[in-house]
């Protein structure tokens, strides 16, 4: 199934040069005020730098896509395989929209402009256009994960997230590196349990949409996708960052969570995911050591 976006040239220019909107709209700039409100969990193994590695699976989808339930079925099969359960985090980018997909967001539209080929359904990996293509069987996805997954990650992530007194979401993150690199940190908001009728569904569960991308922290599109600049981090060094996401009354915050992406610069200059974690809102997560 094919849906055309803007040309890839325009999409690429949008991603790399950024824009002044936030989460796809143009709200007022929010000044972070997180003093004393958020605390990172203690590092249980300060001398350790051997972290579990997770890649990001980015599902390009929408409720008006009649073939998308096929990929949903494969992702469900993948999630039920304990061998792969801790090797990836799934994000659903609902960008195939016909003014009725309750899981659609402007953030998802921007992400799919950058990484989706224009064919739906499609599964891409990390912050690249590397894709399973039209072969969306669970076995194909597992093979791709096998090729990308590392025995240990280059970086670990700790985080805490909380609804602040002003009603917005505050996040504090910290990275600790095993491998020196030029890092950026991206923070995205995901929502579970969104009820929206799925075209082509063959089972009731396919009308309930999880891990839907709602918003991304940052003042420009480049910051929202690739993250705020952290800079060069040496092995064993830690760097902390804070973020704020403006909440929306249309989101069920009880069903929301945060995904944190630690992105590192590649030899060709682009940034890609070195590791990622999920942090529930109102909770904290510490480093996931081997």
C-alpha cells in the first residue's frame, strides 16, 4: 500500500535544518522548572559499564491502512517470544491518517516523513530508513534484530519522569558510557490503550493501539528527533539532562510513558540510537546492567 508524502528532499531538509514548532504545532516555549522535583535513582553498580542493549522498532502505520494488521500480528508474535523480549522497544508512528485515527499525531507525521519510504505498513530500525520492506513476517523482523543487536550497549540510561505542578511532564535523564562518543538524548512520549477502529482488522485486539507516539521534547524538529546535544562523553563518564513536554487534554496520561533514546554520532556524521529505555510516568528507572 502506498501513500505519498512530501518529496524525500523536502523531508530530509526539514529534519536536518529543523523548525520552530514544538511537537508539530507552535505552542509557547516552556521554561523547565524542575528544581527539587525530580531525582535520578541511585546507580547500583558505579564501577560497571556493561549494559543491556535495546534497539528501537519504528512501526509506520495508521487505522486507515487495510494491510497494517498484518504487521501488527507479526509484532504481537515477536512480543510473545521471550528470547527477543528485552532486545527492542516498539514505537508505533500513526502517520497514515484520514482524519479519524485517534492514535495519529503531528510528531508521528514528522517521524514518518523522515524514515518511512511511503509504503504502509513498514517497520524501520532505530533512526534510519533500514527496513524489512514488504517482508513483514515475524521471522524477518527477528532476523533484522539479530543483525543489529549487540551483546553489550555502548551506553546506559537512567531516568525519572513526573507530572509537575503546572500539569506538564518533567523528565530527567542520565547517560553513562562504555564507549566514547558524541551523544544526544531524545525523549518521546508514548500512549497505550488508544481505541480506534482499524481497517482490515481480523481480531478485536487490533482496534486497541499501544506505544503510539504522541510528542517529542525539544525546541526544534532536529532536537525532537535526534535529541538535545550532550557532547563528547568519555568511558565511565555520566551526563544528565532535563526535559519538559507540554501535556494535551486529549491524551490519557495514566496510559502514557516515556522512551529515552541515547543517540551517538556515526562516522558519516548522522546520529543513530545507541540504546533506549522506557520510563513509566511517576517512576524512575536505573541503569540496566548485564
